[in-house]
């Protein structure tokens, strides 16, 4: 596993993003929703589903929501809190700031994207 994957960006995301608490079962966003944020899981878990089929269960330290965030297309999956969780919500301005202030953050995002792509491809 690449060394950057071992870096914990939760404290940085917490300090830059807007922290929101979700209860178990709460919808974070739904398939087809407009995108404007990406998310870093600070605590808890999140389930990504497509047409009610589980695609991926994610945990503390993982990031999600960045594909639609980056390409401006509607959400392709539904994100729901698997249990009580705290998420750092990152908008475009904060994302750019994070990239400038911590260059390794781009590697973290690319590793997260690659992992999600592999999981989604395997689910097909």
C-alpha cells in the first residue's frame, strides 16, 4: 500500500471543512442529487448504494462524493450513514485550499478514487 494512504487527513479535513453529524440511517445524498460537496468520514461509517444495492461500506478516514463534486454531474449513488457519524463537508473553495496547503491531499483523493473505481467495477 502506498505510504500516502497511511496519512490521516481527518484532522485537516475537520479544521477546514464544516463538520456535520448524521444519525444511523440518515441520507447524506441520494442518487440523482446535484453535487457541490465532497465528504471525509471523521467518525462512523457510510454506505454507498445504487438502486438499493450496497456498493461499498466506508469508514473513518475514507472520503466520498468527489466524482460528482469534480465533474459536476448528478450523484450516481446514494450515501447513507451506516451508524452515527461525523463528516467533514468540503466545498470547492475549501478543496482548493486543501490542495494548496497540503499537496499530499491530492494523492489521498486519487487513491480514494482508484479504490472506489475498483470496488464499483467489481460490483458490475
